[in-house]
C-alpha cells in the first residue's frame, strides 16, 4: 500500500541553490536529511513524480546490520540506529521494529560462513547468537528445522516500511530547511563554463554549485549527459505476498534462507516471500514503461518457481497459503554488487548515490550520512574507497557487459560468499598478450578490473576449475608448489594488469613531490615506493614511481584500484600545474621474474650486468632481452631477488619465450596471483584496500620509512601525520599474526583478541606454505598505545567462525624480517 506523501508540490523557483539533489527515493532523501542535519540549509531536492515512486516504494524494507566485511557493517549498522529514532525526530511513523533476523543454514559450509559473520557482529558489539535447529524452531515455530544445520539469530535487526521511512527522511529534511519539489522532472542538465550545474525542469532552470544524482535506475542515463560513466543495469526483482496466516505475528523475525535463495518477512499478518534467485533476469532500460511512476512488471511464475519451492521447504505452511499479490519490479545493479557514492572523476562537485543492488533501505541511511559528510568536508570522513564511484574502469559502462554480469550479480547476494570467488560472466574482456601462453601451461584464470589473470596453474591434464572452500580450496596444492619454487628456484608471473600512468610536464616533479609522502625527486632510474595521502594523512594510493627523465614519471599501481588512482592524481591537477597524466597500461606487458635463481636466468637472455653493484635494488634500467628492448625494474612483491620487466606489448611473447626457455634448466615455474598473495603476506607487504585504506596512516601501517619529512614544500597530509608522530604511542598499528595451530585458515575479517578483548580484525590472511601455518595482518587498537611491550606481553587469539585460536604477534614479518633475500 502506498502512503500519500505529505510533501506538496509547489512552484519551483528559478534560482541558485548551493546543493541540488535529483531523486526522491531513499538515497536522495537520506543525503538531504544528513546534509541538513550537518548544517546545510540551501539544499533542494527534485523528484520527477512523487517521493518513493521509483524503486523505494516496492522495497522489502529489511534491516540487517551485519555484513560480510567490517567496512560494510560500519555503514549498515547505522541504519537501525537512525530508523529507530526517525519517528520521534520527525513525527512521521516509519513502521520500524526490531523483530530480529533468523538466518538459517542448510549446509555445514553455510553454517561456517554464518558463524564467521556472527564473529564480525561481535566486533561491533552487536548481538549475534549461533543456535541449533531446535532453538531456531522455538524462535520461528513454522520453520522446518529438519533441513537445516543451524542458524544465527540477530535480535537487533528488523524491518521498516520503506515508503514511510523515506517520507520521514524528507519531512526531517524539510523541517531543517531543505526544499523538496515533487512532480519536477529533469528534462536536461549541463555544466556551465563557471563550473555550476544547471538543470532544466518543466518549471524552469535551477542552478547549483553541487549536484547529487540519486536517481536509482535512471542515474546512468542522466549522468551520461554530463559525460559521466556510471555502470548500472536493471534487473527484475520478485516477491509474493500471501493471504493472512494464523501463525504470523507482528514480532515474527525476518527469515533468511540463503541456501534456498529466499527471505520471508511478516507483512501485516501475511508473509512476504522475496528472492535472490541463482540467476537473475537483466532488464534493458528500453523495456521499462516510459515516464511511469510505481512501475510493475509482468508476473513470471516460471522464474519464481525455484525460490518459491525452496520457501515451501523451509516454511511448509506456505504450501497451503493463498497468494494475494505477485510483485515484479525493477532494481539497479552494479558489476561488483557494491553500491556507488562519491564525486564523479573529472566533474568537480558532481556526486552520485546509486546502484544499491536491492539493498537501498539497508544501506541508504549510512551511505547518505557518509556522502553528506564528504560533500561538506570536501573529502570522505570514513573508509568508503570500496564503494567509491571512481573505482570503475571506463569499459564497465558497456551495456552488453552489464547485461550479462547483472544476471550473475543478483544471485550472488545469496550464493555462498567463498573467499577469492571468481565471476563467471562478462569474462575475456581484457587479456594480456601472453594469455595463450599461460593457457597452454594450465592457467586457471581469474578476473580483476576486466583482466584475465592466471590465478593458479593446474598440472598437465588436470582441470582448471575452481573448487572453493573455507578450509582447503583445490588450488592450494598447486599454489603451494608455486610458492616453493619462488623461495627455492624462480617463478614467472604476468603483471600486465598493473595500472601504469605517465605523469609528464614542466611541473611533474614538483606536483608529485606535493602529492606523495616520499621523495620522488631522485636520479633518473631510481624507483620509489610511496603513497599519496588525504588531508587527514589517510592513505589514498599505494604506488611505485619510476623516474624516466627530469619531467617524466611512470606511476605503477594495482590493477583493481588503478582507475581510482588516476582519478586521485588527475583531480589534483589545477590550472597552476603544467602537468598531464596519461594511462599507458596497455602500452606495456609486464613479466615478473622472481626467486633466488632469477639473476642466473635473466643473465642468459641479456648482456646487462645484473650484479648488485651494477644493478642495485629499487633501480630501473633499459636493457635488451632477446631481441627486445625492455624497462627492467629491480623490485619484488614477494620478498625475493627479482625483476619486473615492462615490455612493449608487441614484444611480450618473444620476451616470454626466451626467458621461459632459459629458465627450464633452473626450475622456473609459472605462478599465479594466488601465489603472489601468499608470498607477499609472508613478507608482510601491504595491499591497498586490505591493509591500507584512506582511514589508515603510514605510521599506523608501519610504513614510516617511506616518508620524507624534510623535503621542500611538504606534502598533502604532512601536518596531520606530523601531529600523530608527536602525540605519543600510536593507538592503532598494523600487526602481523601467526597461528600456532597449523590447521585453520585465515582469509580476512577475523576478529583479533588481546587478553580476551576484541581489539581489531585481520585485514588480510593466508595459509603460509613456507612457514607451515596461517599468517595475517590486522590493525590493533589500544587506548594506551600499541607498543612493543603490549605485543610481547599479551595473549593473542584470532576468532575464526566463533572458535578462538592462539596466535603469535609481531610488528615485523615472520619471514625474512630484515628483507635480506630481495637484496642479495
């Protein structure tokens, strides 16, 4: 039932607003509410029909605080906090209630995954109880407990009425000065030469300094008018509402049967049964009715048959329930199942809040707060790098790519969330020129930013299919061999997907000196590992800089963050700088030759002197390899002697062939990205978005050695970093951990306990095949300071799916802590 909006349309003034929001659903009203709450009064919101009439009106209204990562949980847990207080704050009832979530598991694997999630909940002080099938039955009497292995009950979760909640946010925003205009369709929009945004509606033109697009499905097409690429695609989303059932009481928990692809919630004495079926139905925008509010799509019982069958299995009384309503409505999805907020690269003061993947109510409050804080402060106030709109590559706007990926992405909501899962759809977009070489060697390929990358190599004749597991995925036996080769002989990896940006111009050096915490004003051929920071000293990029000449620098970054890195660099180039930045990723293939025997192998194919005295660590030279001329960087990401060879793309196959042939006498082995992850973790090398984020500083990350405190002109974030340096012992530090039990496996997000108290979580972890047990890194928080004394005198444990395992802690790597092997 649709609640009539209390916000009345009125004549739209043709004037300037500081901030203009387009979209009157949960995303737009949440941003408006939080902007006003933080003191912004000159804010207007436009909605083309009536509030909620896009997709918010048909949301299920579920509230789940615990997510699969700490970062997402930080956003999601705020929803319950806000929604519980909205009625008293605004006078508008929301229908919010804490009736809890009961998440059932039909398999032991799902139960283990569920227990890991419960551990994350405890990290935030949220109640999460792992319970038996019989206990689940007592909480949910209609449950068929015979088909489940166990469950989790989170009493602080619940549900809300999406329409009333959205209206409450709009009313709250209006009470604080925001102007809300319904029936104000955006007919066109553009950016003026002065940098303002102008929007033409049926009532005239509105100009704003800051524009926020929060239009759900329609965001992509509006953004294109401004030259912005927002990768969104629609899919059909289904649920049914039963006739009234006697056992359905108002306090009945929300039932999540992810193995059955369904959720079931109480709806005024009825049950609403919704689905995230294994494979969704992508929906081209052209098939939506034009300029229509409250869109409903045709029923599709054939598509809904599987989840409905599973729903009847878990709640047998549904078999005899009458169906009052079959609903099918459109929702928008992103390629990675994460929503998008933030400032659009290249378009200052254009922000988006969109792509909520059917979870707008669950994330809308926290995302709206985070975006409002970003707009006001000029930079994010929490880690939202993983949902930053700048994370996508330009190709990901491709509609065919999005159509095919969306079918899979919808189902991933409720499929097993296996560590290192590789998507199956929209593959083969970007390939290294060495792809076929790796395929012949038995590569099992994974995907990163569209790149096909060898993850592991199967033995001759063996399947390359991934068999996922929380204990021992099938690639462990192969990856362990690759790791042993790296430590004893040599490996060859394809790192062509690494992002490469050429920064050039008269001011290139001075610009990068200001942007980077390290000193990049070094001799030509010197490599610098450095970082770019925000004003709070948080880490925004993790890069290597190669100085080509007095005015040319090559910046190398991880494949999965290189679009965001480019956006950060380009976003700081103003008219005062004679600087350009060019993406040259495709110009070079990169082969990484690593291991104790790498010098011997490379010596067979080049006449360059590779001795330490002639080719020191962290330097770069142009050398001949076979018939080719390549850029050789003496670097390592695994802690061994090695070179990363940047090869003109057209010469890559030749260089591969001569190195591969020369290496056979030395035990050279092909290795994939799984091995790279295991090996870098052993040396405690950090990885961006796992161990380094915009809310971590270089001092906290143990990377103080990369900072140049004395260089002329300083750098962004120096004042905040200097203040932290002089404020006493660090209250947060990245610490390495090693499990004493060799059996359990660390991945990430596992809580860290110090003397029985949760003090942090594992940011990245692996099974170390060199050390023989799981190792990991994670930030430890301690009010009195994370000191060496605390590390050495405390009892450390890691919580893995609710079970505690003793661990050793160290501020140094457990493997080769002095880094001697890389410099031999």
